[in-house]
C-alpha cells in the first residue's frame, strides 16, 4: 500500500512554499511520525512528518516550490521489512549532516558528488567547512571520503567545476520568509509616520531582586527569573496608562485594543520571528518566563505555527543580548509601538549630588506618529522606566 506524502495546510493566507530540504534519503525506511522535510513559507518554517512506516520515494527535489496539498513523496508500507525491523531502526537524524552546511559547502557537494557527511569537519561543533570539502576532493584517500556514487545510482554527468579557490562572492536566493521580512520592514517605514524616542533606566533594582530571589524562583518554578518578565509587566502597565499606544489605524478608523498580547522578537537561523505571548496582564512572572522560553525554542526549532505569530498589540525586541548599545527598532505592522532594549553597561551617574556607578540601559520606543502623539510616546517610555527602576510600582499600579 502506498501512502501519499502531501504538503499540509498552513493557514488560509499560505498557499505555497519551498521544500527547503529532506531530512531523510530517497528510498530510505522511515518510521511513523518521523520528520521528513522542512517547508519554508513566507511566514513560518515547519516540518512534515510520516503518517506511516515504510519505504519513501521522493516526487519533488529539495529547493522546489510546492503548493499546499501537493504530493511530494509516497511511502510504501508493503516493503519486505517487518514492522519489528522498522521499529528497531536507530532514532532518525534531524539533519543529513552533523550541522547545517553553508551555501559554499552545498554547492561543492552538488558539483563534485561528495557527501559532506563523509567529511571530517574542522569548524565549530564539527561543522564541515569549504576548506574541508576542497581538501577531501583533492585527497580523497587521506580524508577517507570518496566522490564515487554508489553502483546502484546513475553516474553523474561530467561537469566543469568553476574556480573556487580565492572566490570573492556567492549568490544565494532569498528564502520566502526572508523576502517577507524584507517587504514588511520596508512597508512599515513607507506606510507609517515612524518616530523613535529614547530614555535610559537604572537596572539596579531589578538586578538586586533577581539576585535576591533567583534561587528560590528556580526551585519553585523550574525557570530562571530574567529581565524580559519585568519589561513585559512594565509594558502592560504603560499600555494601561497610555492606551493610545495599544491601538492601531485601520483605514480612517482607530482600533483600540483592550487586551495585552505582547510579541517577543526572536532571532532564528531563518530570520526574525515575533511569537506572541497571550494575556500578559493575567500571567505572573514565572508564567511569562516559561511562555517566552517555550516560544523562543519553538521558533528556533522551526516548530512555530502561524497562530503563534498573529494578534500581538505591541512588540519587545532585545538587541542587548547581541551587545547593541542603541538602535531605532522598526514597527511590527499593524502595531503602533515597539520597545527596543539594549545592553546593560556600568556608567557614572549623578545621584543626589554624588557621582556613582550604575548599571544603565538605553530604551528606545518607536511609534506611529499618525496615532500616537509625542507626549503620549514620551509618557509611555517614562512609565516603563519608572516601573523598572522601582518595581514596587507594578504591585500598586502607580
């Protein structure tokens, strides 16, 4: 019996995508629920899994644009192997190589027929580099690799390899996700009257609270108390105080939101994603930290869904984890505000007539000036600053 492997539905707004790569080899035995392929769309990256165990035969090559519902492979469940033999297979590898191959490595593999998995990598975490591939091609006996295909496979057509040593450029087609990110960022700048206001906050109080309660917090909740839960609560507090920031334009109407679903920008290998943490006004600090950690992990593992990215009213982005000192974040349309966090640096500050060293962070609020006035934007950022510098305000709502 042959079972068709189809591209699964991804949501009404997604009609096609690119089958970025196969996680298994053509003709391999697969297990039920084993990841088979990675699909890149203009919004998310997801995996397709096997509905049954058997032998898989590809209908579509990696890198092909496919439609939702299109058949990309078949699984023959009536192979000569028993169910016990299939179930005894080792756990499936999520990648064909120990780590993602660079474009240069993939190109060399296509041109020479050399499988990167057979080459010993000298890069970080055993990653195969371009130099490793070139060395293996020139000295296959030394590297233990061979470019000769299996006897059962047709001999590859002779190709004239381009000059690769000293190469100065490579050209890689943008993924659908990266194309959409580029389009949305440019559209946000063209369509909104975007302006950024800045402030700075003293992180001493929050850092002292984390230091004092971190161990008890971890023991009780199984997750660390980070800065993001404080800023999320501060943002909710500020949105309540300045509701104009919790609104958006829709044609000639203002849509005011009365809920607090906050997006958290997450950097992934595929690009920037903004999963949304729901009902942040009802979550405690532990609930926010757990939700952020879960969303970030699923985004980086390609497990995020379209529903996870929709419905946010405000976004927080933290460039400080990469060392950014100051930036002007771009709006996440159709939202009217985004808060940019930055690195914490010790700086001399004047406090009560004395110069003291304090851990300081610059804050940046980008907002849509069509709907948010300067006074409201500045007030919003001040409310965030006050809540971070004096977290007791979050308890009493001051």
